[in-house]
C-alpha cells in the first residue's frame, strides 16, 4: 500500500527530536512523521486519502 495521499500527494515529513545541552538545543535523532491516511471508496474505487482530503470529499458528497 502507498504511504501517501492519492489525491493531494501528502507524504512523510522529516523531523528531529531536540535536547537542551548547555543553553542551546541540539538534534538528538531524526524520525519521520507519517500522514493520517484512511481507506475510502470513491466512485467504487478504493483509495487511501489523508484526513483533510477525506473531510473535503465528505463535504462535497463524493463518499
């Protein structure tokens, strides 16, 4: 399964954990933030969309 939204293309983001060391902040480790994906049927086709696109589809009445 894809790890990105099939409508807007939102994917993973790179982020850092920060730790304060002697009055300054240093990145300790890097990790990835993943989008909040949902499986939704749109026009009889199963898609994985993010929560923002899902809300838009519900508002438009496509789901």
